[in-house]
């Protein structure tokens, strides 16, 4: 039905529509993993730069699989080993240098602008498919009643699902036999409340991102569309979908179309092609929740059932039935709880989940059945879980000791630290209230992570000697004043659309990519520096359109080289660093040379105009700092909204404090 003219009729939803929606939402927010080919490319670049032994050590230090300085959701020291590095890796299928090509997704583009649209769609879809873990959002702050003013647990939590018009989420209340719940659900998946409250308990989730997607190298036979499966040459399945468009009242774009084509194997769809030891292979990605996208409805049914969820234990039992990768949080009048969900496949002991492996029986998931895509999964007790810990925080950070997530960046500085530092301080003081916990969340939502956790050490290096250059000295003065004021990205007054400390914000935005390059590229070399950026972008400030979430999305500071800069600069300063990088990079480890790099890059950054730092786009004019950061409600219908001020927080939140229980 035409959303503008109201002509036509509305098609009824079918069961397949609901499954498709569940698949999209699950892929966006609940399917960690992939990226093994990029990991292999950066490992080989490290080994080329340093030699095999040293290169592997350097790669592992940047990967930060189990960084001892990482903020943890379960912080009581309990270990939950998963996807850990094996002592002797087996079955690895690393590509020959320079042989990797991305499998094209979009073909046969026609119509005005079709080439650009198709290329953009292909690039976006491929990137999204390979970096699902990089769309982690949502946060949670949960405090045990032992540390609250009322003696009852307090929670502030919610999903960070982006901004759209209309929004992805809808609010609803469902009452009936075996169901009593109120909260948020994704539109089209509203059979149950997915994030909300029951009669005397509430729950919410954050994206967890542990690895449930593995990459296999299938050896090709006969041609590029046949592969060896257990010794038999087997045809790939071709799946196609044609997308087309025509002018409408709302959008006058000329008619056009393109075809999306995927080649599927028993080990999943083809994402790359390459050679391994001279043999032609296709790299495929296998997701444990594939063919099981609708299974999680059982867990949501249980969460909505007041006769099922009566305690933290029954809550944990319910979310164990959700096969997507999420962190789940619970609060009632007496207890709090946490559980990490997902179908974590049991891999052979010699398989390293970080890299592609050969598509052979010896390296498949334990008891994997390709027809049903079922396998053995780790037991519930092996998933990070906890009841009544003093407090829980989650902003898509590392779940627990020894629990490796698929995404890079779980190091000493993570946006989870913005919550950890504030909540830990509140708990230490005691008497936490709903208001104080909301304030902690809101305070973190406007903080610049780089300013709060990395800038102090950068300034410590620069100020190790008197700054004599006038340009650098002025920049240092502005940065220090901003840091003293809190390092926030906030307006001078509500609605002013002008930042307080605007010059300092501009300087840091311009400086960060320059200082990262200045510190690391000389030691890593151009090839390895570039390869590591494919694993983890240098920056994800609000206006950094090159970050995984893109521009105007709100969610910021999850992915970046914050930990690398932090660890390296602290090492150069001679401070204690647990889990250091394999080398000292800034100035080759010399504090004087490091200082020279920082001052040189700072002077360059300070000289950049606002128009250069914020070049503008189809929504913002060049130099408009506030607009460059601002959040845009992405239009899905016929109504558009004004930009809103940047904030780094959930799209929908609950503030919870129950005073009684059944």
C-alpha cells in the first residue's frame, strides 16, 4: 500500500515474514563472529613485518583476546573459558598472500544510479555480514540491594537499536492466560515482549558478540561453483533475489533494479575466494543460529510467563533458550542476575576460532549435522552467568575472564569503562538510588572516551617538558581546560547547537587519527598498520563516518585504538601495564621522541579548520560541528524528523526498582 497516496491494499503477514524479520534482527544485534579472513591477512602482515615468531606475538598483543585490564561484566574472578587460543592450532587454512578477493553480492544493475546503488549495497552487505560483532549496542547498569538506599535492587537498562522513523521498537502490554508483560518489541515480532517487565521483575539485554560464526575454506573442484564435501565434488546452491524500484510520490528516483546472488555450501555462504598453498578455495561462513532463527521464541515466551519466571534462577533458565548472542540482565525486589545466551558451538580442541580452517570432518563442530545445522553446544554452566553480584555493567564489553569475544578492542580502554568507573564509585559510597544511577548513565552518554581515559596520559607526555611552541601550547591549554571541565561533548545551553569547549573537541577529533598513525605506523609499517585497521577502526567518535555504525547513528566509542594508544603511552611513561603491546611504538619507546610525535601531530590537528575536520554531508554544512555529531532518525516511511543532539545511550530504557515480590 502506498504510504503517501494510501492507494492499494495491505498484504497480510505470513509466518515466513516473521521468520525473515527475526533473522534480520538476530543478524543485526545477536550474531557475533566472522572476520577470520581479515584476521589471517593481518597475521600474515605481522609475520611479514617481524618474522613468524615476533609477528605472531605482535598480532596477539593487538588482538587482546584475554586482556587483564579489560572491564568485565562478571568481575568476581570467575573464569568461563571459550574460544581460547589452543596450544597447538590445527587445520588452519590461511590464504596465500594477495590472493583474497571478496565475493560479489550484487549483479546486473540497471537504471539511473543503479551502479552506485548496487555497489554501495554490495559493499555494505558484505561488510555487515563479515562484521556482525561490530554492531554491538545497548547498555545496562544494575546494582544489588545491598548497596542501594532502599535495600532493593536498582537497574537502568535498555537496547541501543539505532534511530529510525518510525523506530524499530514498539511499546506494548500483553495480558492473558500464561502471559503478563509490558515493554518493547521489534515491530513485526511483537508476539511477546522482548525487553521489559513482568508482574514483579524486569529484564533487558545488550549485544554480547561471542563467536558463533566460523569461516571454512572449501576446496574447489570442477569449477568455481563446486567444492569438496567429505571427498565428494558437490555443487554449490545458487540463491538469488532481484530488487527493483520505481518512482513514487515520496521518491522520484528513476526505475531500476539489481540482482543479489549468494552461493551457498553446506558450510554456509561464500564470502571470499582465494588460494591456499596454490589450491583454489572459497571461504564460507557458518553461523550456529542459521536454520534456527525462530527457535528463540521459546525463551521469550518463558520471559513473558509469570508462572515460569519467579526468581533469578528461572530467569536464567528462560534465556538459555535464546540462541542469539546477548547479555541478559534481571532485577526483582530482592535479586539481580546475569546470563550470556547463544548457541556456542563445541569446536575440536585444536581449532583456533580466530582463523579460517579447512572444511574437513576433523575441524567441524562436534556432532555437526549440515542438514539441520545442529551441533553440540557448550552447556549453560559454561556461559558467563551470575546472581547477586554487587553490580553489573555492560556496554558490549568483555563478559568474563577467559571468555573471548569475536570483536577486537576488549582492552584497557573501552566505553564500558565509562559505566564501570561511575557505578563502581556509587557502589563504594553506598545508598544508590534510581536518580543517581540514571545520572551515571546520562553522564556517560555525553562523555568523550578518548578525553576521559586517554588524553590525561597524552598530556602527561607532552608536559614532561615545557611546551615552547605557541600553537602547541595553545592547543594543550584548550585540551586541559576541556578535560578539567569533564571532557563532555555538550551544548553551551539546551538547543544552542554549539558545543562548549568547541575548539578542544575539534582539536581532539582532528588529532586522534593523526596521533594513532604517528605512533604506530613507523613501527608497524604501512601494510600491517592498514591490515590492523581492517580488524579495528582507529576511531568511532560521533562524527567519524568511517566507524562501523556510520555517521549520525548515536552509538560511539565502542571501536577504536583507545587501548593501543593507552597501553603504549603508559609503557613509554614507564608505568605498569598489564598485558602490554609486544613493542613500544611511540617514538620507539623514547619519551622524548614520543613527545615530538605528539606535539607535531597536535600542531597539525590544531591548524585544521572546522570545515576540514567536519567536511559536511547531505545533512550538514561543512564546519557544523554539532550537526556532524547529531543523531538522524533514518527515514523508513514518509515522515522525516529533525536532527537531535548527540547522545550515547539506549534508544529505550527502563528505570527499575521493585519493592515487593510474590
